[in-house]
C-alpha cells in the first residue's frame, strides 16, 4: 500500500500501532478497490464482510480471544488450537444452524461487520442461537450474507448419487447444488471448462451423474463422468464449482467461503497457489476464511491475513 506522509506517520506511530494492524489495512485496501470499481461501473461494494470475531465464552477457546479477519484469511495451527471451532462458530452465527458437536455446549461471541453504518452483533448459542444488536434482540443474524461452508462430510460412506456427494461437502441440498452446476460458467475455474447433470435413473429413486469437461486436456465428447476422475480431480471440481458460484452471487450480495476441508491436503503447492491467487483476486468479491493445520511454505501469501493459533495467546482489546 502507498501512503501519504501523514497517513504513514499515523499508521506507524506508537499511539495507533495496535489500531492499524496489517489485516485491518488490507481490509481498507480491499474496500477502497471495490469503491473504485463501483465508480467505473464494474462491481458492487461487498459491505458486511466479517471484520472480526471476539470470543466471550467457549468450552475450548480462550476467553477474550480476538480474531481479526480480512478479505482472505488463513487460520493455522495444530490439533486443539481452535481453528475449526472458530470456523464452525462463524458458520453457526451466520446460518443460525448449530452443528451436532455443539448441541450441548454454550458459546458467546461478538461479530463485527465491515460496515460503518451497522453495529457489532452479540451472538449467544445455548441450544438455540440468539442475537443482540444494540438494544434489539433478534432471532437471526441481521445482516444478509451468502455462506458456503466447505468441510469434510459427516458421513464417511460414499453414495452413488453425484449431487448428494457434493451436497454433503457443502451442507446444501441436492436441488441447490444442481442449480449451482446448471448456471456455473466456470470462467475463473482452474480445471473445469463446463459441467452437466444427467439422470442415471428416475425410479425407484432419482440417481444423477455429473459430466465434466476439462480445460487442461481433451476427453470424451460427452465429458468425463465425475467418478472417472481421481479423488484430487473430484475435489478440484468441487472447488471450481464453489468459486464460480461465489463469484456470481457476490456481485449482488456479500458472500463468504468458509473452508475446513481435508481434501485440499491432496493438492500440491502449485495447485494450492493457483486457488489462493483466485481467492485474493480483487475481481472476486467474496470473503475467504480457511482453517488449516499447516502452512504451505512455497506459495505466495501476499495480501493474506495469516493467523497463527499455535501459541493460543490471541487475546487483546477490541
């Protein structure tokens, strides 16, 4: 970021050093880029990105922990550091849907949105999810956001139906996934050129097959059946689909990708780097938060907010 002399002194001065952290500056930069995009008629401003979350009560995260978030953030740490819990907490907050492992636990957090006109929201999860914004008690999160949560499937057994397999990864119903595939243009995809959903049979129940055409090599005229691809290639299809969906929907409303997905560990660093560049691309209006037990050392992290949870000492004033 290029700063004038006054702003440079303000940002680097001792008085404001804590206020102007790297992730906050990156967020300001991203929002400014979108404002310029609006002025020249390219995009909408993705107001309501999640700016940060403060944990006030949790069974496994230190009270007072503050996680500052940017357009692209990776939370990394070993087992038990709380990275998955933070992602799950964000999903619960935004969807009002409690995951099974939190059924009998109580959590409380404060979520800050990157919109100067809107207040932070206090969220309490105790068998149900309740919200408070200022003096108002609410039943749902008050600010609109489309959330895709890409995670490991709860059920370990594969089902024959391609749509159901992908729906299990995304936590969405099969009809939604089918609609995502039918409208996806895959313009920004790494591997997929196009995809189609076909019926294998309709009775006694519907079973579907997804056919995939690849950008990087020739294949059958009717495309590859998804199950003909390797496990890594199938994971690339899922991620390409998610990117295409979020790129489209984020032109109309704020969108967030939460990823805590073991399948990406089968990707080599070159492939990981391709997706990281896509998420960081200013033309991608959606926010990305990834939970990972490792940091890929030989990829470019420029522009990313890197949150190391290994020391478990992320406690500060907000």
